[in-house]
């Protein structure tokens, strides 16, 4: 009798395997698409915010929940269908106007077949551990002092599907309003674009198929309303990694998370369908690009920082923080090479505006002036340096009228150094009179703290 029953089960499984054989994934298991609504008492359901409160009140990095009989409920907002999420399920507490989200670590791939975007789920808390993973609220099983993935056989024990599926309405959120309580929410970035240096070039960047993309491709996203920036991260395993970034502007529907090292906010697409860039009129700043010949052998300014032991030894330069903080340019050194260095990392300053300004340079007796310098970007979480020029310096960088120069500011890796790259030549021959060039750093700790090194700043021309 047992053999007969087992044979019937075997035949049923074989038929199911044949029907679904078009799906190719080593971890794929045909889900049971029939759903029995979980019978859970409303009094046994706590909010995701309450779950976060349990962790916060404990004072411990992780808390294992036992014998409470409690559940949380939420709506799935992440999808691994495009390969941009892996073995994690992110849920938020409401399909519209959510207030809190949580990442569930589960050793299953793919997940989107059973837990599609909008699916309501209940998560049994007893036996799970709440903590943080990459800086964000996470649920899983305990592994020492860490939160680990729920094992494959136990996923249905802890994650219960409801028969309810809702449309997820993105929460409009400005980049400057990112905060930890908004992490793990499905948000909409209105009126944004990718940086012009990534898309308005002969070979525009892809999402994550550039030579320097190791685990994720990280691309700068700019707000047209506030000029604030954030990073769009795309896995190098994503199916759309090789697509070119769109050059227009519009809206991004994304999941807000923290980066792997919990150093900055970043956003992830589920699929390229989350991009709605339908406005061809970009919001790039007016860039000065002088025409005509430039370059010469006569030097107006040359600074390689080698003679210095302190940045304050620069004569007639201006090194100032105008936002009330302490972040300024300092003298950096590596491998017996000096350079000017700036970073807002670990400064605790929410607003950073720092300037390094050259001495006054008289262009009246020169022609074909040209700027050259070497730059390095490191621990990059956004392009936050710009190079400007003025012929009317007031003695105060905040009251001076500046114009932005068309300089290629390098992009570096998020976890290391990008190496020095030449930024130039930059034609500045259309300026006359007394000229100063300013290096403006506009950051915010912890979301915009890219470190920059400046070296071999040189202005040349032809003396009349």
C-alpha cells in the first residue's frame, strides 16, 4: 500500500517537472500555486516597526524570538526575476504609503515565482532572529552573532503566503530625505537623471558591464530639483547589466537599501521597467567650453604640492569650509607623492561645502590658456566635486559669481582607490583679466563622502 502511494506521488511530480521544464535554474522548485489563506489571529500580528523596536530596546545586535506566537505581515517589494536581488525577500508594511520595511534572508533562488511583487505574506517570528544585515533591518536564523539565511526546507514554515496581491504604489521620496527608517521601502525618485559624464559620451556606460564593475555597477543619479545625488547599484549578475544607461530624465521606481559595507544609501531596480525617463530636456548645469586653440609652454601656475608639509603653506590659495563644519582640504601623501585631499567620511556633517581656490592669475598678458591636473576618486558614493572659474572674485566664495568648467571628474570604486587620472586639457582661453579657479566639494556624511585627490595642477598659455 505504501509503495502504491509513493508511485502515485512520483508520477505526479514527474508530470509537474515536465510541464515546468522550460524554467532553468539549479535551485528552482515548482511552487504550489494553490494558496490556503493563513489562519492567523489579528491579535497575533505585530507591525514591522514593532519588530524594529524589539531589536532597539534589547540593546543587542541580534535578538532571537521564541514562544511569542507572533507574526509580522507585509507586501513583497523586491524581485529576483531580473537577477538584481539574490536570496532575499524585502517586504514593507503597506502597499501604499508604507512606514517600515524589513529584509528576509532566505536560502532560495528564485523567489519571484512564489513571492511576486505585491504578494501579501505573513512571517512567523518564533525561531527567527532579528538584527541588521548590511546596515538594514533583517530577519533570518541565528548564526553566531549574525543573521543568516532561512534554510531552504524551512521557508514555508516561516514565510506564509496570503492569497492577496496588491499593486505596490511607490513612495515619493527626495534623495535628501533618505533616512534609516525609509530603508527597505519601494520608493520613487522624481525628476532625476544619470550624470552627463556617464551618458553624454561616445561610449555611454552600461548598468553593470564596465571593466571596473566587480560585484555591482554603481552609477550616479542626480536630482533635477535639488542637485542631490545618490547611487543606483546593479548586480553584475543582473540580466540587464549590459544595457546602456538612458540619457533622458524622469522617474525611477527602486528599493532603497544600504550598501554592502553600510557606508551609504543606494537604490536597486527590480527590472528596467522601473525606469520612466520620458523627458529629453536634461537638467545639466550650464558648462563653459571655450573654443579655439589652447595650450602653450608658458606657465601661469604650477602646483604639485611636493614642497609642502602642510596644506596651509600654500601661498595666496583659499581653503575654506563655508557650511560651518571642519571638513577642508588637507595634504595627502602616498608612495612619497603629495597631493590635496578631501573627504567628508565620518565627519558627522550633514552639509559640507568646502572650497580650494587658486591664487589670482592675470590672463591679460597671455593667450590660449589651458588647465591640466591629475585627479583620483576613492571610496566613491557620488560625484560631488566640481571645478569652477571666475573673473570677479569678491574675496568670498559664496558671493562670487562662478561658472562651471567642462572637466571630466573621475569616478572611483566604492571600496578603494581609483588611481590618478588626467583631467584635461581644459580650454580656458575665453577668459580675460584676473582669474581664479575653484575646486568645490559639496557633500553630506554619510551619503555623499567621496574622497578626492588633486595633483599636478597646471595652467599654461602663450605669453604675449
